[in-house]
């Protein structure tokens, strides 16, 4: 299972990936991006529906964190570099602005969405925001069905893993175009509600540490997923060497 997911992880540079998504948006192609972390693998281990979604040929998986890049390399997958979800989202907003395309934002709180709306007005004036919805509505499927009718070019979904990926996947076939991505807590940074790690920490691949220090409640989730993931990689490696 681990190898099957790694097979699918995008191996090239962020520069190349940016070109791909630019062309997708320009040419009305459909793409579903999943940003992989150890938690992504650990959920897939227990949840068959999530695994199926990851392995679907319509899904593009990128290595969000350094742990995925390094573990992948250990198993023989030459992943060039990290492609963090937050940078993809920033790039999507840039392209959306440049090409004057349509955006939909689904998820997080009303407060965060309103802050994001201000950021969009100020820094991305040519984005056509066709709709927003808080992620705390009762019927999330109803929201997604409404998004289908709006035919946006970019759809950011912040409902947390795996819910955001599952709802995107559930309706993906109903869309003719659109770049879809589950952004999770990145929406807090996009909206200016939370600060991203200082550049130096990002460069040193320590962004994860900054997030834990700022939000200590993440420690348990981080620890459990990362330790389990490390063991799985070790096991896989031993299996290969046998
Ligand atoms: N969220 C939501 N509705 C829910 C549960 C979560 O809109 O029912 C949002 C929440 O506000 C946050 C995001 O989903 O913006 C989840 O972020 P988290 O920090 O868990 O994501 P991570 O980046 O760690 O994957």
C-alpha cells in the first residue's frame, strides 16, 4: 500500500508542477490535488475509501512535507522536493488572478472566510469569487451540489483530512473542469488569520516544528502519525532487503 501511494506521488519540481496547474486552469482541465503527509498514509492504511481515492488516476498526490520526500527516497522513489499545500494554494490564487478565473472557497469558519475575502479583494483583485461557504454547515453535500452548478475554475476545500478529500472525490465526476485541493489549516494562513513559519524555518524544513510550537494541541496527532509512519517505512525497507 505504501509503495502504491509513493508510485503516484509527483516526483518533479515545484516549478514543473506550477506549469502543469497553470495549463490546467488555462485549458479548463480537471485536476484533484492531494497534499500528502504521514497522516495521509496512516489514514489510507485504515480507510479503504480514502486509499481508493488516492490511487485513482484522476488524483495527483504531492509531497507536502519533508517526511514524505525523505521516506520516499529511502524506498527508491526519487522525489525532487517538497511541494507544500500552502504554496500550491498561493500559486492557484496567483494564476486565478492572472487569468481572471472563478474561485470557490468551502470550509473553515465565517470569520476566516471573511478575512480571506479581504485578502482576495486587496491582493487578487481580478479573481472572480463565485461563492463561499463555511465548513460548519449541516449539509456539506448540499454545498458541493451547489458548487457543481457554479462551474468554478478553482475550488479550495478546508474541512480537514480526510473529509475534504472525500467530499471532493464524491462529486469529482460531476464536474467538467476545475482544480480541486483540500487545504486544511492552510486557509488560516491564506486569510492572514495565522502566520506562516519564518522563511528560515521553511528553508530548514522545520515548518512542522513551528506549527507544533504555535499549536501544541497538534502534538499528539503529529506524534502518533509520524511514529507510525516511520515504523511502516522501516518495515517496508526491511521487507525489501529480505
Ligand atoms: N473545518 C470545517 N468544518 C468542520 C471541521 C473542520 O470547516 O466540520 C475546518 C477548520 O475550521 C480548519 C480545517 O477544517 O480550517 C481543518 O484544519 P486542520 O488544522 O485540521 O487541517 P490540517 O492542515 O492539519 O490538515
